[in-house]
């Protein structure tokens, strides 16, 4: 059996293989941020598609942490039935499911939150749609409590774990931890700092680290890169993951530009990572892991155009725009 299809333990959970559906904003929740039938169907298809772990699109922990429409909200009791239905669906399909928790900080939109976004400092950078308000020490503590409360809610609703989104310039990327390998900005966060953060996170009890890179302000070096039509452009966070993995003992997951089973196998065989995260390829081919199990020569049909996210803004849910939509 190829190592990619072997089980792996993360914390107290054993995944059936090394493939992870990386957290991906779906835009499928209703205007109150609650789970819809469309989102349930999305996760049913993903779970049946073969990945061992599904990580949800970011779950917002406070009303002032919303960035995009259709985002899942995990800060009120009214969300619980939908969250439970989501976990039941994933488990029925044979997958584990984690909820990604986020507060987007200075990337929040006053259009959605009805007030000025908050941040550690009142500075508008390349990721900020507007000038944020500086947080007080008390407000920082309140955000910490919000993350803890959301995690407790997720556990009660059947999630197998949570992932803290500490990358791409969101709030805890600035305040507490940074899981991004580098901001890819001049004078910004660099890999050496990521290694220090990873070591500290391991000391604090983190169970796994997914290595990403870039922010929305990094342009072509952002977290969602385009035109990955050559092998040299694929697996663009692998070497950063290798450096982080050498510094910690917990499982390390790499994400970004994995388009063939051969590359996935090479990453694990070289010791660069312990597991592999996929986002855009599973939007077009949610059964990609099963396809690779049946045909190792298959290449993901995702062309990395990023067109999949536009329907999330305009149609109430992401989808591959190259595939026809049934009437």
C-alpha cells in the first residue's frame, strides 16, 4: 500500500489516510451563518470522496470577525443543530471532521459586522479593506475566550477536533500565533519565525501544524496561487513544511499545489510532511482521493484559475466554473 493511503494519528484521532481536505470557504451558509442543506450535501460528497479528514471552511468565533458572506458562525446556540448535522454527515461518509476557527481581525468588513474592524494596532495594511480600531488588552482576552467557547461548542456538536486559523494575516496571525511559513512581503514574517512559533505551539500541546504561506497582499506569492501548469510550480509550500517538520515532533501537513499522486507520494517519502492538504482540486473533483486509489496516473483536473470562488459571492456557493451546472 502506498504510504499516502496509510492511517495517521492526529491527537487522539486516527485518520484512514494521509489526505486532508484543507479548510475552504464555501459561501453556503445562510445569512445568519447557519448550516444549509447545500452545505450538508457538499460535505456528504467530500466524505464519500475518500479524504481521511475534512476541515471546514472557517467558522467565525465572534460577530465582529466576519469577512465573507455565507461564512459559518459558531458563536451561538442556534448554530448547534446544523453543526451536529454536518458532523453526522461526515462521519457517515467515513471521514473525520475538524472545524476551523477564525476571527479575521482587520480583514473583516463593516458591511457584515456593522462596526469598525478590530486589530492589534490601528493600521491599515495591504490586507485591510478599511482602517481597523486598536484592541484593548481586555478585548484581546475576550477574543481568547471566544475561541475557547467555540471549540467547546464544536466538541459538543460532534467535531473530532478544531483547527486555529493562524495564517494569511487573520487576527491570531498578529496577536498570538503564526502558522504561515512566511508572509511573502518585504520586511514581513519569515520562515525562521514560523519555526519558533511551531516549537512554541508544540510546547503548548498543539496536535498538528498545517503549513501555508502568504497573505492577500502578497500577490502572486499569496496562499492561493494560479497557473500551476508545470511541476516546478506545484507543491509550493513543501520546502517550508520540511523546515518546520525538522523542528517539531507533531505531524506536519503541507498544502498548496498538490495535483498528482506522484507528487503526494514524493512529499511523504522525502520526509517533508506527514499528511497532504487539498483545497481547489476537491472543488472540481471531490472524489479525487478515490480516483487516485483507482488510477495512480490520474492528474487533478483543477487548472488553478480561482474561478471557483466567484460563485460563492454571487450564487451562494463555490463550484468549478468550468463544469456545467444542472438546471
